[in-house]
């Protein structure tokens, strides 16, 4: 993994500066995969697609941020506002839900992406490693379930990957039979292991996200 310079951006609403670390090269060595489709790759870090502004408190797509500059080389030659800018932060699950309600998504594709990110962020509380005080601030399950129900309506089943993801949504909502029906439709041999793992979770009545062991 080779780390690149910090990229400085500005919130498209209030122009507050923030920065994120760029990546020149990386790999998926040591990556961990989960049943909800999220992958955490320590050697391939990437900035969040959605950022919560530390100044105005609103969320924005990183792709929509105003590109300000790059922090590279001697810092005494760089605008101190750039070097002192905070690192960007991914929204909490609750902030994602607020962004959805505020209409951050401008089309169906963005809504689906935003809802998946909110789902993953909510599930982060069950992946392990979260501080106890953050666990106490976990958004009400009704928001999580409402988001998953909306995702199911938006989700496609045109491909095996999409069928698998939708089956996981049903499983986490506790609709085990619907999950099993979709799992039965997945034909790709390379996904057989994931299908078997999620099917075992269904049979055990599990509804939380789980790490997929190699």
C-alpha cells in the first residue's frame, strides 16, 4: 500500500474545508467480507462516498465537494487553512437516515446507494470494535427496518449478486422464508459458499450481520 497526499475539499453548502488521504496503490490482502456485502480492506482504504460536514452538520456526496487543493511537500509553503482542515468523517447511521429524509439522493440510483451505505453503517455496530458509548447511541431499530424495507423495494434481482444481497436484507428483517427463496435462485458457483453461509444463518434464525470466514 502506498499512501498519497491529502486532498482538500470544501462542503458544497457552507464551504467548510476538510481533507482526506489519497491512495496511490493498494491491495485486498487481509480483507474481511461480511454477509451484507461490505468489505473492509486494511490495505485498500478509501474515503467515504458520503461525508458529514463538521461545520453545518449536513451530509454531502464527496463527488460533489468543491476540490480546493492538495497538501503535499513542505507545509510552510501550503495554506495553513488546508493543513489544519479536519479529516472528513463518514456519517453515523442516524445522520445517514437524516440525509435520506432531507433528500440527499437525487435519483433512484443515488437513493439505493445511500440506503445501502446507511444499512452498512448501522450494521457496523454489530461488526465488533465499536466503543460502548457509540453502541448506546445506536439509532432505533425502526429506522433500520424502515430503511431495509425501502431497499427491498428498490433492489433488483437481475443478477445473482443482487439476489444474494436482497436475500440478506430479508434475513436481517427476519423474513427467513423470503430469504431462502432468493438463495435458491442463486446459480453462480463462485457464490455457493456465501449462499451456504447465509442459509445456515437462516436456519439458525440469525438476523444480525455476520463476518464470512474464509
